[in-house]
C-alpha cells in the first residue's frame, strides 16, 4: 500500500477514535462558549462544565452530549485523511532522503501546512456542529431570529444555503478557523514529535510502546488548545451569530467586544472541557493512527 493510501486509511481510523472519545467534551465547550452574557444581577445559564453536563442530560438525555456529532462523523474521514495525508506528503517533501526522521521544527512546518488544508473542510463542519450544540443555550436569549431550531446537520446546511448567502454562508468564520488550525496543528505535531523523541532518547521513535504514544498524543493535543483557545472562542461566537442582526462584524470586532464585556476570562469560556476533551481524544487519535499505519505495513 502506498504512503498516501496508508495516511488516508490511518488518518480516518484515528479521526473516528478521536471523535467518539471527545465529542461530549466538545459539546459542553461550545455550550459554555455560546451562552449569552448575563444581565447585571443575573446568573449565567451554566455555572460551569459540570452544571452544563447536568442541565444537558436533564433536558435532552445522554444523547444531548452527542448532539451535532453527525456533521463531523460524516466528514471525519475526509478531515483526518487530508490532515494526515498533507502532513505525510509535506514530510516526504522536507525529508532529505527516504527513512530519515524529521526534526521538531520540520514537523511544526508539516503541521502548519496540514492545518491550512483542513481549514477549508473544518469551517463548514464546525459551523453546522456549533449551531446544533449551541441552540439550547441560544434559546435562553428569547430571540426567535437567533434561536433557530434545527432538526439536524442537513437542516442547518439547508437553512444556511437558503437564508445566509448560499455556499459562502457555510464558510462563515473561515479566517478564525485558519487562525486556529494553522498554529494549532503546528504546535500539536511539533509537540508530538518532540515528546516521542524525548521518550525514545533520540530521533528513532519506531520502537515506542503504546503508553508512550498515548502520553505524547494526549499532551500534543493539549498543546493545540493552549496555543489557540481564544481564537476558537471567537470562531464559535461568529459562526452562531445571527445573520440578519449580527452582534459581531468580524474577528477583531468579536475579540474587542468579548474583551470589553467579559474580560480575559471571556476568551477562555469552556477551556476546562476543551482540555478535558483534547488530552484523551488526541491520545486515542494518535494511538489509533500509529497502530493502523503500522498494521498496513
């Protein structure tokens, strides 16, 4: 099997593992990010991650934690296939000769290139996912224009295509998506390689066991969110913003308004669930990717 086919297959397997493990955490993250700022004297809709889980399960059952999973599940094959294949092909381009390990800096470049490519798949998928995850919190605003009720991923896509500018509407938030994916994947793949080389005691990491791969993958995933989390908050609020009466005119306007109304902490809403998701989800992703690629020969 060729290298591209291996990366396509292994990336898909890793992505499915990542999604199944991490989606409930992601749902809570988006709910916390998207809840409206409470009026003076009022309490926020969710007091924290545990309260968001409790309210979600009480109102929607355990399935509410997996709301919006259809969109990323339908595209996870394409997303992770592109991410790992572009990374693999960039590795091949940068490698001086076949089989030579890359440096950490070269892996950072590979991650940035891969992040650029997957941004165009991530943006519409994230928009659909965030709309579905956030609609319960948005309903508390009391605005019918904002609290559109969607029946599922395809309903979100139909609504955006018909009422929010066609195909262009599905790419709302592309700039913040790229501002998240490019540096985030650069940090993640760079950290993953650095940790693998540290555990291996050198550049040959082929003999690492599953435990080392799990730790390296989990910490690498955490580095993704540490490096770009405020950008993800801005992406989420832009993607769920009302099309007819937008609260934000763009990336920098959203940044300024969040900072003005909520301070620095407003840019880190949902950070706990994001980190809680990222470590086990990426540990599962990288382990599944490495095992799948190894089994393909």
